[in-house]
């Protein structure tokens, strides 16, 4: 399960603040830079442009729905950022039933479902019923969906 810190403790370092979807802007400090990833936007393309322009020591603060902040983190890691430089502030992590990105363990298709851990969801890639596991991959930015004999929702 992804874990998120409670109240965000920020260091004195400047932050690249990435706001995804319709999340409200967090408080900015001097030296911070704000960028927005619109709903359906491509965080990888944005970070490819922005990461090389950052001052060494800049950290990332990412806020928005979990599916989006996890996608930004995966793109940042691919872009060379370190996990300890990234702070995620998902706006919906308190909701057990929420949008979750699921990676099908059978056909490797990735989709977003509105579900809780342990629910059965149908993979739009192969049509199998998947058990939405608590295991979350940082690299894939997705929960694992394992084929199951559970009843489809
Ligand atoms: Zn599948």
C-alpha cells in the first residue's frame, strides 16, 4: 500500500510544486516554482521539459488525485529524480473507494477503476476479473490486479 506522510514537513529547499487536475494550489514559498498538469495531461512530457531547468537540491511536491500524483512520481523517477526528493500529497487518499490505477497481472493493461483494495474489477484489456491487491508499484504507478475467481462487480 502506498503510504503518505501526515502533515507535510518541508525542508528549506526550493520545491517544484506540481499541481495535478483540479487540486488547489498549496502554499508557495520563495524559490518555489508552480507547474500544473491538467486533467488527462502528460506528466512525463512536462517533467522532461522542467526537470533539467531546476536548481540542484530542488525537491518535488506533488498534489492531486492519487492516480495523478503516482503517475508524476513514476515519471520523475524515470527522469532521474530520487524518491527521497519527492513528496506526494494526494487529495483523495482518505477515501477507501477512490480512483485507482490497476495493472493487470495477466495482460499488463493499465486502467483506472473506482474501487477499494480487495474489490473485484474487470480488466478492459483482457476481460478477466481481477482482485485489486494492496500491492502498489512505484515504477508502474499502479496497484496489482491479479486474475481471480471472485465474482465480477
Ligand atoms: Zn488484463
